[in-house]
């Protein structure tokens, strides 16, 4: 197993990330699960897609996370008339000396909120997604590296809304996690109303973690131990989304049009390792895998018309798989 040195390092990192969660909780009511998943994205270098109705403090949440890390924050509000240059930046011609200069776009931050990404046309979506994947941006003839840690939290409203361009499957696959956000509970909403409508000044988050520590956590997460049995469990789960009959889940065969890609297996292990780190553990358990599997898989499974006719969601399919694939 692992050295005591790693155990101690993980314990300290867990404490540091707990401080971040506490700072965010001073400003943002509820949303603990989303905060946890954003931290998983930050540690692994994976990006997070959030789906939920407007008005759930998503902007406030990412801005507060940026404050607690003292990181540059950019918010990009996507609209149907946007151009790729509005995201990545453009070359500007200077007529005085007939030269070009580069004006960098809002993508050059550490924490990016890509708001209502499904309102942007395909060219703009792919400019953002290329930057996310390659960690670099090309403007004119020049390429610029994006600095790590780099996290994009993209939001989309539920697809039924007018004037949206749904993200294609291949683009969705670039997001490590897709998190569903629901309305606050009544008690949480009471707290928000008290806080926002009261006379006390709005709380602000203090910086409690530096970016170097985030990079240290990224390295530590890769050293978390994964047993071969757990690795095999991950592959079985993902394979069940592609070949349900092999997993003796014949009832899922007509419901799934397209299963999850290999990237799902890789991301499931990476995200589970970050989840274990945030819980101060140096090894993976099946529980880590089960906890994070819905967020890793729900946007990677394309359902058939049959599933829609039966009113089944991707989450229903994932639940059946998690309940039936034997746990090591």
C-alpha cells in the first residue's frame, strides 16, 4: 500500500479543501454537492457541465470559489449572435503602423463560467471546447497556452427551452461531470431571502487556498491506490452501458442507443480518486465509484426513442446498472 507520507499529505489536503467548502458556505446557501463536484473538476483538470433552472446562484458560486483560491474569474454569457472571437479573443489591426495586436478573450482566466452554453452556435461551442481540451488557444497565427489549474463550469438550461443548440454527443464527452442542480429546500431558501433582503453587508469569501496547492492535490490524487478488482468493476459498469446483455441486463438493450466511451472509464477513475482525496483516503472503494458514477455517465449515454416513450432517463438506466453489476 502507501507510505505514511502520502497519508499525511492527503489528510492536510482534505483539511485545506474543507476550508474552501466552509468559505463558500458563508456566501452560498446549499449547493454543497455542486461545490464538491467543482473541487473534483479542479483537482483532476476535468470540466463540469451543470444543468438546472436559472437563478440558482451558479455565478455567485463560481465567483466565490475563485475568491477562495485567489484565482482569475471570467464569466461568459453565451448568446446566439456570438462569434468565436468573443470567447478566445481576436487580432486587432492598428492602422497607424499597419500592425496587428492580440486582444485576449475571457477564456484566459483560471475559473470560467460558461453561462447557457447551449444558446451559443456550434462554432462558438467548439472554440470553447477546443480550448478546454487542448489547454491552448490559437488567435490569428499565434498559439497561447492556458495556465493550470483551469476549470470551466458550463451551465445549460433544460433543453425544452426556446432558441437552444443542444451540445452534440462528442462535445458532451469533453465534460468530465454533468451535475443536475435542483431548487433549494424551503429552509435553504429562507436563509437566502434573509441574507439577500437583510441589512447586513453581503459576506465575502477569504482566500484560503493557493493555486500551487491545487496542483499539488492534482499530483497526490494520481497516487491514490486502485485495486485491480475496482478497476475491473469500473470497466464492467461502463461496458454495461454499451452491451447490457453481457451484464445480464436485457431490459436495458432497447433503451440505450449509444453507450459511454472509453473516456468515461478514465474519467470515472480520475473523479473517484479526487473524491477519495476530498475524503482524506489513500485508496479507492467501490463506494467512491458508485457515488460519482451518475455524474460521469449521465451525459455519455444516448437513450433510444423507446426509452423516451417509457419516460426513462439516463439516471434510471445508470441506477439499474449500479444495482445489478456485482460489487467487488
